[in-house]
C-alpha cells in the first residue's frame, strides 16, 4: 500500500575555523588553537580554554607565515616579543612530538 518513509539521518554540524597562516578553512578539530588567556599566550590542546584564540595548521609553513606577517599577534591582540615567539615554537615542537602530526 503506502511506502514507509525512511528516517533521514541528521547530519552533525562540524565547526569550521580559518588558519591565520594560510587562510584555509577546515574542521576545528584539525587545527591547533593558540589562546591569549589568563595564563598568557599558550597552545590550547583542548580548544576550550578561556581567552582570545587563533587557529593554525600544524604545518611549520603556516606558523612561519603567521609570525612573519604579524597575523598571530594581531589575532591575539598581543605584542609578539622574541621570547614569546620562541616559546610558541617550542610548544609547537613539543605538541608535534606528542601527537605525531
């Protein structure tokens, strides 16, 4: 008689973010969040720390471009000192070694 309607599976929303190094948009889970929060500027592995955040791919080219152009400093609203730049690169290398990006 009547054909039963199949229940359509609801698609889950995947948050998208833009890498400030290469300006490509991608899933939030694939990008690394850097946050300027109460503890200062640091990498946010959870993606949920309070503060002003910016997203980057794990590629060194994206990090270098963001630092060279000043996009990271502008996005975080912070002055990029040589010490801070070195700290971020060290944290990036540590994260890269831990998760094998």
